[in-house]
C-alpha cells in the first residue's frame, strides 16, 4: 500500500505533507501512515493523538510515523504511544536522507523498542538555511498552488509555541522562488500563493536583506505570464512599502490580505508581546483600502487570552468593524506548555468558548455583508472544482459547468450566506487573467 499522509493545521503543513508523501514513497516505505501534526493549540495536539489511535485500530499492520510541529515540541509524548513506530523532526521530514533512515529503522522488530529509540528529532534551532522545494508532480492540474518562500519565526509572542516547532526564520533565495513560479506557470497553474510561517520576515537572513515586497515585485516583473499572485497571512506591522506599492499598482496581486492581529486591546497586545497596537491595525487597514479600494481583509483573532476582561474582549469584537474585516480565523486561547502566557492568570474555559462563539458570529455577519455587496458585480473567478471557484478577493463562488483551472469573468446574481451565486450555466471557459498594471 502507498504512504498515506494525514495533515493537521496550516497551509504550510498541507504543502509539506505533499513533500513528505513524495520523499517517503521514494524511500520505499509501504503500508505506512504519516501524521503531520500541528502544535498551535492543545486541541490540535489532541486531534493528532486521537487520529493515531483511530488509524491504528483501522489498520493494525500499518506503521505510524509522527512528524510536524507537535512532534518537534512533544516528541517524548508521541514516542510513548504504543501505536507510534517513529517520531521524525519538523526539519528532518523535508529531507530524503531522513526517510531512507526511517525505512531502515522500521525494517527491524516492532516489539521491545524503547520509546527513546523511536525518536529522530534534530535541533530545529540549529537550522540556518532553507532549500527550495518544487512539488510539480502533485500540483499538476491544480488551479491554485503554493510556493514556500519562508519558514520559522524569530519573534517570541507569549502565547506561541510555533518558533520551537519551526525554528528561526529562514528564507528561500529570490532567484529560486522566481524560477519555481515560472516553472509552475509554464505548467498551466493560474494562481500562485506565497506561503511561510512569518511571511513578512522574508529575506532578513539573505544577502542584502530583501523584503517580501521586493520578492513580490521580482515575481511580477520576471514572470509576466502569471495570472494571479496571492500572499498568505502577514504581520501588518512588518508590511513594507514595496509590498503596498505592488498591491496598489499591479492587478495580478490579488486584493486579499489576511492579517495576524490576534487582539484589539492594547494591554492584551502588550502581554502577547505583539509588535503593534490597536490603532496600528486600524491605520494599516485604512491605508490598504486607500491603495486598493476593493481589497478584502481577514484576520487571526484569539479569544480569551489570559487576563482578558469583557471590556478588553469588546475591543477585539469591535475591531472587526473598525478594520472592515471579512474573514475571521478565531482561536479560543489554549495554554501551550513552556510559553509565558501559560503562566499568566487564565480565563475560565466556558468564557473563552463563549467569546470565541461571539467572534465567529461577527465574522459570519461580516462575510454576509461582503457577499451582499458583491451582488451585481463582475468578478474574475478561478474555477477550483466542478462546484466552486473564488474571486480575486478570495470570496467563494458556487459554479457548475466550468473547466477546472479556468479564470472566468462572471456576474454575481446573489448569495446563500456562504457563497456567491452566478447563473447556473457558464459560458465556455476562457482566461481573463491580466498582466498589465491598473
């Protein structure tokens, strides 16, 4: 049987899961399940553990390997599980040699192995460079593909364990990124998404310290055939002038930004050790909207951070309207062992869940308002599947009868509260991607 990879967490993990599948298959592993774990919340770790137990019951003869952020930060816990045969580090999982070594290790007896012998986790903080990973094989035929340009994080937000799972920030050289994008465009992919752990820290470790904006401009300049370029989550306080200039001047850079805001209260932001204040977030969103009036904004927000009062939470709730947010990714606060926030006075769990519910409800209402505003507009829609596409603003569109990967100009006739609606029968597919500046 082939290698099965079960991915938890972020888009970057999903991207890396495809690399894992490629390398594990090439190493000759068979009848193997790889859990690519997430450590962002206690719930994410619990989900990985539950999945391991369930998969072992369903496939008792399969070997189970655990990797990802939770494996890096809590390797002993996973190694102690009798269902687990190997724990592989978060950097190790990206290298062919580690998978060949894993195949050899798993060729031995299953029983009588000490938990420590299962662990193959190297020091993530010692990793200083990042090699480009082009996954052209699995991405063939997909309309939207991801290019990893950065990994790790140099910041130490008090709630976050991810730097200890990903290591320090490191970047793929600009030339290698441009080459990857060009290759993917030549193979027919309409939209490229730049992804990383802390995307706006891109380039600080490279010669000359180029910033994300310069990388974006180089891609747009040197790959004129590219129809759509999108960037994943950014830290607004680190957004550079070149990035904003590209957003304002080139229609191929999609008018959609997802921001790492986390809270709308200044005291909580300081206790989180964030680098921005509430007004910084509001000012940034207003600036972006002046530069690109039709931009759609999303944000990560944490509900119930330690010491958060109802008044403090109300400022986060109000931030949805103040910043004009459309997409919310809401995290109920979860204390991660070893982080400073885990030692702060905690908010009651029921209160956290209720605040998260209220934030999500605000996000759902904001999305409905944006969908309503889109009715009657013509948008370029990238067809992702036989039933869904997405506009330039990342708004989902219910479609039928269109070709996968086509970019079609469609008129929005309504919405169902979740997706935009168009005429049931679409015209023959044709690309409307633009490469000229606005």
